[in-house]
C-alpha cells in the first residue's frame, strides 16, 4: 500500500524565493500550482515498512524516494522529491486504498513541510490518486498541490 508516494513527488517546482533589497521589507513568497506523475518501485521491505524510489514528471521532472508504513485501511509516508534542477521537497502523505485487490486504487492528501535549496521555505498541501500492485509494490501516482516558497 505504498500508495502515497507520491504524489508528491511528481510535483516539480520552478524558481526560488525572492527577497527584497530593503532590510525592513519582508521576503516575497511565490505561489505555485503543481501537478505531476510519479512511478515508483520497491527497493526494500521490512515488515509493514516499504522503501520505494522512482522518477517524477510534471512541472519539474526529478527523482523520488519514499518510506511508507502500511496498515489495513491507511498508509502513511514521507516522500522526498529532488528536481533535476536542484533543491528538494519533503512531504508527508496519508493514503487510503479502495480495495483489497492485488491491483488497488488509492487516494489521499499530502503536506509539503520542508525543502532544501531554493525550496527551503516551501509549505503547501495537495491531493493524489493512483494505483498500487500489492504483489510487486509498483506504484503510479498522480498528484496536484499548491505551495508557497
């Protein structure tokens, strides 16, 4: 049920934050509406913890790594997206499988809580949906989010 991958992931971002030359002024924050797709595969499984990696396409293409804790009705995870152009975003995700079938659909929500480089002040939220193969743990996720940075 590594489902939540991510969504987040697939999300690419463009430019960094902008600051003012006036020390008394506040830094401007940008708002981005993101969308993308991530394709992940299992790299390690330890009990109900799954480790996945893959690639993302969308606003900015990049790589994705994820750690998921699976449960019967809910999966939680942390996903890190690294755009090829630099920086990173780390998101938390909560997903819900829609069946117990080998190939299951899922949906959930994500929260952007931290980043590095140009995304170091990124915050935001979004949603995702996709499919997971419970035999191979291959996952495809479609996500959208709105972030400020």
